[in-house]
C-alpha cells in the first residue's frame, strides 16, 4: 500500500471522527426534543463527550491532532493526492488562526457537557425501547 493511500485512509478516519462529533450533537438535540431513548444511552453519550473533550484538550495544550500528524507524515513522501483526498481535505481543514479552533473546541466541549444536563442520561439499569 502506498503512503498516499494510507494518508487518504487516515484522512477518511479523521472525517468519520468529525462526523461522529457533529452527528452526536445533532442526534442528541433532535432526540431530546423527539423523545428518542437511544440518545440517552451512556455509551454513546460518554463516547461523544470523550471525543470532543480530547479535541478540546489537545487544542488547549497546543498538541497536533494525532490523525493530522500521521497523515502529514505519510504525505511527506511527495506523492500526489487523489481527487477524493482533496475533497475530504477541503471539508476538514481551514486556514484560520489556532486560537479560533481552540476557542471553538472548548465551547463545543462545554456544549456537550450542557447537553448532559438538557438531555440527561438514562438511569442505570433502564433499557431503551
């Protein structure tokens, strides 16, 4: 497998991670309003909170995202990027000052905590129907 292909796989995984975070917010807000029991599940909600908390933490300490670091390392080979790779990259990366992302990630993490209050977790032992 070439480095370019591996880099694009890492980019796709990165996009899935971002999608999980965004889908998590949208589904909890919609599910809370519409009474969907599954959005109150502990595993989903705590995984979502952990996903955004990790992003906020790494931004706050100035750490490069591990997926970004791996992708950049793989792309260092000088090989070209496919069309899908360019499309995914344009959806994921923006040219803004780092403090903008740090502030956004910290606000999103705080919002995830607020969602735990607005749409509380299902009590332990209760099964979703």
